């Protein structure tokens, strides 16, 4: 009885610690989903193998193409809106429109990719999402 309780304690301690960091806060600041302090990315958009601060294993982080979909849809709408404003309403010269839109799209896409990728990874670890295995559904019964 006591041994069972001890084993359960280490499991719940780990879960409570990893769930104490808000996945939205970790995502917005592109931080480690476990401690919320270590940087998540190396060289801009590549995910680290392990957190520099807490050593949390990030190699199983797999946001797939999820972040790109959000960025394409949101940046596409915002860029079109900005294009209409600077070209139609403000009547900027074409070179200024091109420079403005190019800068906006490049910087906005990279920033937004970091945020959404970090958010999806943080949510993945927060909800303990991973590949299912046969028979795992009976675990709690
Ligand atoms: Zn960490």
C-alpha cells in the first residue's frame, strides 16, 4: 500500500510540475513547455533536442505542419488587408507597397511561425499527446 502510494507520488509530481507552466505563456515566449524558462528554438525555428535549463527531452516534440497552416491563413488575410490599405486608401507608390508588404510578410511569418510552433509543442506536452499503442485504452480500468 505504501509502496504504491510512493510510486504514484513521483508520477503526479512530474505531471503537476509540467502542468504548472501555462502552455500559452510558454508558446507566446517560445520557451520550454516543462520549465517555461529555457529557449525552445535553436537557429530561429529548429526545436532543441533538450531544454538547456531543465534538461527536458524535446526530441519527441512533433508539431507537424500545424503551425504553417495557421500562419498561411492569418498572414494571407492580414497581408491582403495591408495591401488594400497602402495601395487603395493611402495610394503609396508601387515600390513602397512592395517593400512594405515584403517586410511585413517576412517578419510576421517568422515571428508567427515561432509562436504557433511553440504553442503547439507546449500543448502537446501539456496534454501528454503522443502516438497511441494497442491496449493502451485499458490503462485506467
Ligand atoms: Zn526546460
